[in-house]
């Protein structure tokens, strides 16, 4: 079995017919087996969202066995033994809550490096790259973001270490890092209890053996409970030598104002 790059879990992989291959990507374990006319997939995620294990396309002895396994078969006209795995950002915005309380004094700014779980796009690597399925490496719980049940949106909820130094995050293979700039131009201290990361508006990159997204910025104006949100075109907090993997699903067309600042940082 071969993979496109031994340092990455994504790329094109060759799996012999009637043989199982196994990937471990953070908390997720994925098995795949090609047979004449079909692919068989099996997967399971552990409860710890910050597991950092990684193995790539290892041959598996026998059938995958677990009472918690999810199984699926995909019928195809032709199976050539190739599989393509691609990182994808979550299909909903992610509300992240720092593990430790964070306060930003008046007139100060900071950057937080926030990690969110990625999904795995699974395609055949042959002609046309037919899509099989997209799976979360770890599916966060659902939450509602907004002032009430009629105004807002369904999101995922996640805890984060929200480090101010990227070196303190370590390298977790199944999470994408978003640099979040916070600018407090108000006259009082800002208590950051939660952040909405609009991942569908962000591009996805690889650099330094990590996955990254575009950087984002929230600016709280003086005398306002609102915040201006934008995606800087050239964030200084991203690695310079990065390679784009995916375009945003819902690109941000212009800067926007968060009307209820308290529902963003409450």
C-alpha cells in the first residue's frame, strides 16, 4: 500500500483488491476495502476530540471489529483500488469556547490560534474521482448561536485551548488552525467567553505539517456593543509558504457588522 506523502493522511492511496487498509487520524479510525464492483468503508471516532494519533493506510489483518463501527458499501461500475482522502472544513460554523477565561483590556489587541475539527472527503482516485462520502474526524455537538430561537443559526460547539502562541498548540492532524485577531477599541475590558468561527467562509491550507484556514478579525469599536468582522487578505499570522487545499464554500463578499456583540462574546 502506498500513499502520496508519508507526513500527511490526505492524498491518493493504492489499496489492493480484497485487502483492508486502516487510517488513524486523531480520534477517528477509518477502514477501506475495494472489491470487484464496490468499496467497503468502516469508521469509528473515540470520545477524546484532542487525540493526536496518526497512522496512514496500514494493512489491516482480518475484518475490522467493533460494536460501535459504522459500515457502508458503495457500488461502482469500476473499482481500480485507488482512494483519495481530502481535508474539508466543517459544514456549519463552529462556536468555540476557550478552556480558560480570557480578558482583553481597553485599547488592546491579541491573536488567538483556534483549532477546529476537519471532515474527510473520500473519493475514488480513478477516472472522474466519484465521491463516496464525507465524514467528520470528530463530530462536535450541536448548539444555537443567536439572540433567541428565531434569530440565529445552528452551529457546532467546541472547546479550544485558544493559544496566543502557535508553538503551544502542538500538531494535531485532524484539526485546522484559524488565527483570530481580536481588537478592543472599547472603553471597558472585553471578556471573551465564546467565538463564532465561520469556517464555510474560509479557505483551507497546508503548511508546516499543519492544516490552516484564513485568518479572521473582530474589531470592537469604541462606545459600541457591535463588532466589525472581516477576513484580512494577507494575515501576518499565517505561514508564508502555505498551499491552498480548498476554496471557501460561502465566500465573504464584504466586511460585516455583528449586531449583537454580547451574543458573540457573552
